[in-house]
């Protein structure tokens, strides 16, 4: 599965910019389903692969949200880990490109790094879904 790493890096930069965390950095790791399953089992106690995991380096309270942007002068947010085989399967199942699926998973992972958590409550899930949609829209406009 060849991935255009330059394009993926530009997409990650666009996601950070759209999330108003453009000064921040992240690590992006692409793995197999086998590796993802091991990570998911170790850190989430779920013995199955998943599409994306996020490992934030900052606590939720360490991220300062102003009205207009997130104050993260150069700081490493953490790691986003994406399972390439799962991303490829999901892209096919959803009827869109692998590039679009990677953007979707990047957005999801970045939002987790920024403190969003759809598993906390229904309200948080709706808030995160709105942010995902807005960022994906902004990134899609920038890519086209």
C-alpha cells in the first residue's frame, strides 16, 4: 500500500490549521491491523484492530482554548496511529478514496489529541462530530 507521504503531511498540516492548532506538531504512524490490534489491546483493553488511535502528550487541562484559536505555540500534541488496511477497507465500504479516508481519520485523531472525546457523553460526541465535519469541509476545500 503505497502512500504519498508528502501529500499526507500536507493534509496533516491542513487539519491542524483548520483545527486552529497550526503551530502544533504531531507524529503520524501508519501501521498494520496486527500492530493496531496489539496497541488497542494494550492501551484500551480491546482485543481487535481499530482504524485510528490517538496518544496525547498533553492533559485536557493543559490545552488553552481562546475564542478564536488554541494556544499551542510549537508543541508536540502526541501521536496519531492509523491502520492502513482498515483505512483501505473503510474507504471502499464508504465509497470514497483512501485519501479522503485518511483525512477523516487524521481529523478524528487530531481532535482526540486536542481533548475531544466522543466516548465521554452524547453531548461530547455531537460536539466532536460537528468539529470533524467543519474541519473536513475546510480541508477538502483547501485540497481542491
